[in-house]
C-alpha cells in the first residue's frame, strides 16, 4: 500500500476503517469479489476501501457488516461511527487555507500516531519549536505571506504540540543535527528561548532528544530530514514522511520503510545520550 497525499484530513481514519473491514472479511472466509458483489461493486472497489483509498458510504458498510456476520450492536455502532469520522474533517481543517494539501495529510497522520521518530538538519523539529522560533522560520521561508497567515501557521503548530505535552501523550523521539542548534534563527534572544525550551521538554517522560554531533562527519542519514510515524493499530504499517521543497513523499511499503528505520537506529546509536543532550544544550545556551 502506498499513501497518496490528497490533502484529506481523514486519511488515517479511512485506513483504520479499511483495515477493520479487511480483518472481518478474512475472518468470514470471503474474498473481495464476493464482498464486492454483495454491495453491487467491483472487487477493485473493495480493495480500495480496505486500503483506505476511497470514501465510505454508510449503506455499503452496513451491508458488508451483515455479510461478514457482525451482529453485535455495539460492534456495529463502533464501526459505523468510524464511517462518520472517516468522512469528517479533523480540527486542523480550518487551517487548510494556509497549508498545502500534502502537509494537511501529514497532520492527519501525526494526529493518529502513537510514536513519531524524526531527524532534522535545518530547523528544530516543528513539534519542539517555540512560537517565536516557528514565526521566524515561517517568515524566512514564506517572505510573501501575510502576518495573519503566519500567525495561523504558528497557532496550528502550537496546537499540534499539545498532544505531546499531555500526561499520556504519544512518544516523540527527535534526533537533531548539531548544525541546527548552532544556526541562529530569529536572533539571539529567540534562539536562547528555543534552547531553553528544548531543555524543558527533554525532561518530559515521552519526549527524547538526541543530537548528531559534528565529530561523526558522514553518517547514516546524509540524505536529509525525515520522520517515521507508527500507529497503535498493528495492521497499519509505519509511514515515512520526507518533505521536499514543493511537496512530500509518504512511504509505507516495507522495502521503502526499512532503510529509514535502519538509518534512524544508526543515528540514535551515534548521537548524544539524553543526558549528553542536556549537557550540550546547556553549553550552547551559556554561549549565547
């Protein structure tokens, strides 16, 4: 399965519902052709539904649940509620006017992830940025953006961070290239605030920060920044997100994901320990 980034805020919900329908079909011993015939559709449509590549009609899902022998009212209600959620834009939809469609898809994936591992070489990862730092980054990258657009983007970034500072929030593991921390963004005051923020969030139990030091020279991720998202549903594969200048790649085939997993593991081995990160950040902060 490959994820196409169409800009839909419900990408993950569709994938989750599709995976549930596939499990039920396989448990009932039916093939896709039989399921398609039952809802007056083709085998390829069932395949697309199970991959989360199309929208879902309540009537189709109801008929499939009946075919698959799902008679428990609570189970049916839960799955039909997933249909509604799959067709409902997420909270971030209101920011669609200032976000490219390919990034809206990422926000949806991020919202559903239980673990995010990220490597960054240019800027502090977005989920770890202060508002002032984020504002400076957006201004540098979008010189023609209006002040309102900049503020909308900053506000979205701050909202995305809220999940990761909650008690039972998802896990965030970030490896940051040392050059990123020595590149002053927005001036000395903003950079000092950003370094202090990294020190504070590094103390949270679900956030790990490591730094790839200069002394390693060439390393496993010379190709650039990337993120790996893992989901609580065992049927969903990891997704690798690689941002480009005018778009992004979403990879979830095993042969595409594995090299990034290997690179991330190597980065973690070669980078500072969490304790070493605190020491390095403190040293940089004292020099500003």
